C-alpha cells in the first residue's frame, strides 16, 4: 500500500520537522503541508523538499483536507493542536513526550479513541536495531530472570543543536516544556518497553550546572517495575562525553547495551564467557521505519490508538519523579 494519496501536515519545521518532511518524501508522500510561524523555515522546506503548501499557523492549514499530522512543536504546546486535529478526524504523530504535564492528556486520548484514530508518540529508540536485539535476547531468556536494570542518558545541552545558541532552544525553557526529565524521557520509555510498567519512583532532580537555563538538568531515579524488577535511571544534559547505555542483571548472566557501539554483549555466568551479538544499525533509517509504521496504521493496517497509552505511562513516571524530587519520598504510579 503506497502513501501517494495521503495529505500529511508537518506542524513545526525545525530540525526534527525537516527530518520528517524528508522521510515523508522518501516514503513517497506527494502531498505535504508545512506549518511554521517562521518564514525562513517555510521557505527552506519549500526549496529543499518542494512541499505542496505552507502556512504560518495551524488555523490556516486546517483549510486543507488533512489525513495525518506530525506535531514537532515544543512540548508545552502539544495538547491544544492535537485536540483540534482529533476533532477533525486527523491521525496524529506527536514527537515525544506527549506533553509537559498530564493536564489534557486523558482528554486527548479519549478523543482519539472515540474516533478510532491513530496516535503515536515518537519514541524513536524502540526502532533501534540494537535495542530490538536486546529485547529479543531478554525474551529468549539469555540471562535468565531479569532482576535489576541500570540505564544512563547523558548529553551536553549546548552540543545538541550546535548551529544555534542553546539558550534559545526550547529545552532551556521551562515554559516551553524543556528540561532533562522531558526530553531525555527516551530512557524511561525504553525501560518501560523492555521491562514493563513502572509502579513506583524515587527521584532527585535539579538544576545544578552553570548552564543558563531555568529547567532541571539532572535527574537520578530509583524505580520498581510491576514485575518486581529494580532499576536505576540516570538522566543529565551535562556530560561532555555523551552516553546512552543499559546494564541488565539476570539470574544467569548480564547484558550490556551501549548506543555508541553496534552490538549487544551478554555474559553467561555458568560458562564464564562473553557472547557478542553484532547488529547492523543505521539510526537515521529508524526514523523512516517509524514513519512508515505510522502511515501504515493511518491507512487502516495494524493497531490503531494503542501506542498513545505508552506515551501516557512515561508521562505518569515523569510526573511522579517531579513529585518525588519535590517531597523527598517515593511515589506510587496509579
């Protein structure tokens, strides 16, 4: 099934919006509506990708008969446009996280579900071949029963978008939904994907650096999963050497994943040996496959709105982590 006849809107034409527009072209989407208040961005996507039309506001773009929309706005501005699109029966792909708080999230999910719409929250690491190999090995029982998990996501904020002043980046601004708990929530999501729902969290989080931001820049969480697995999750936007990794301790061995490598390592305790599983990975292609999956669902193949509940759980964990950091106690997740 091709995507030529779909009319897809991209709302927000910053770096991730431009990536999605390029991938829509790769997938054969011929009709793309670009929306951004900045004229320079609208002109850039017109020249680079030949978008069908462009608008300065969502209100103008809603004159089009849209099939699907991709939301690439700062996190604090997700819910209102998503609700408007849901009312118009438009399928929604939303860059993570689902919002900056839980306010409006359940109402949006209800609106999407009532209309049998597809809504996906874009946690891209679920598409990473190395992490998919991790899931395969865990499901196969390679390290036995999972007992404990440690995961880390550390990146230096000014290095994220070196082409712009980090102080102008929404990640630096609390009122736009910035902060490490929100933008590095990939880590919470991949732990949820691999090990199931998190039932409680204890967190210390704050702004500890000299970075000129008004958001949290570090969070240290201890979590317990519904399965009984213990975990620790470290997030920061301070580390001058970027790290994304995972250590899983099981009853029979240990599994190691490092995003900077192209393999997964497993230590078998009884045999006292390491096995290395090489994986071919082109991370840029993950975005193409993520978008292919969304458009396929939007055309009626596969599950419909179920993926949005994954994003909801991650938001609940974030809210619990904030409350824990504020009160100094562990928080159960409803």
